[in-house]
C-alpha cells in the first residue's frame, strides 16, 4: 500500500506520547488537590456570607409576621 498525502506518518517526535515521570505525576496530583480545596473554601465563604447577610432579613420578616414590633411598643 502506498501512503497518500492524507496518510503521511508523523515524525517520530510527534508520534511519541510523552510519558510523565513520578515527579510530574505527584505535582499534578498536588495541584488538583489544591484546586479542589480552593473551590471548597470559596463555596463555604459564599455560603457563610449569604447566611450572615440574610439572617437579619429573615429576623425582620419573622418579627413583622408575628407583629413583635407592636408588642414591644
């Protein structure tokens, strides 16, 4: 079989898949763990901020519903 233009073989430097050594594998695992940790910290910070922001609003709604403001007067 003859190789046509669309079936040319790649040069060896492109055909080989570069293997990662142990240091690169360890570094990629550590970076992945750091990335997941950063996402979790961001989510917990957003959740805490929303909780602190919405608590006074919720308290006002409860006080208004049960007319606690009128009872205080």
